[in-house]
């Protein structure tokens, strides 16, 4: 049985092998992509997936390999960024079809800051964008386990003081100047700015310390 770290290390090996055999650039990335396995769906240990209140959860890749490639190309920087961002699993959501992992891309452009803000909205009884995911049976049970305590969710994620301030207000990572999110945007672009990518990457690295 292979676990998260096995798949992660296999991917690193494949990256290095492709780079040494074919060089860097898009053609090499396309070759690697055919070999790539996403580690996020794999168990963290032989004991299985992380769970809460009996609900199994899988890792959510805050930064996908496609985004790393778009912003950094396929080269040694790609390997370094993949290692920094994906070696240690960070955010977990319930393993469920139509759940948060999938809908946050289509509804929020994959932005983790607005995803966390949306969860805060849900706990506070305000309108939210991911409502279709929140009513899924497993996701609903998972959410109910926090007893509408957003702070408990943040502590479970282990991102307190990093993605949120001391009052559990969510940082706007596009600005990354201490500004907090107070409202949803009208629309969300699927394409990230270089600035947002850089800021999210820095936050993920900060979570490792």
C-alpha cells in the first residue's frame, strides 16, 4: 500500500528523470504530466486518511502542478516549488463527490483565502458560495463537528495566525498587506496573478515552520 509520501517521492523522481532526459520547457512538462500521480488522494500513513467524526478527508492541493508550471516553468525551480508546497499536507476537506475540493475551483477560482472566508461565512450564517458542497452528506457532518466554531476549524487546519489574524479574520492574499476579506468578489478568475501565486506560496512555506 503506497501512502502520500511514497507518491510524492515518486513524483520528484519522475521530474528529475524527465528533466535529465529531455531538458526543461513545455514539452518536458507534458511528458511528466502523463507520468504524474496526484498524492493528495492517498492516505497519510498505513492507518489511512485523516478523519474527523468518522468522515475521511483528503489533502487539498493549495497550489496545483499546473499553476506551478504556469508561473515558474518546468525546471529546477518547479521541483523546488513542488517540494516546498506539497511535501507536507496542509489543508484537508471531506472525500466526497461534489465536495469542497472540486467546487472551490469552479466557484472561487481555487483561491484558498476566499475558500476559508466562505467557510467563515457559513459558520456565521451568512450567504456563501460553496453551499452546494456544504449540503453534501459527508461534508455536512464534517462541518457540524466544529459546532459552528470557525476558530476550531482554523486550529484543525493548523493555519491560525497565517491565513487568518488573531481575530480569525481572513487575510486577502492578493494584497498580502494585512488586509482582510470582508465580502466575496462578484467574479473569480481561474487564472492567478503572479503576485497572488507568490503570496500563497509564501504562506504555505510559512505553515511548514
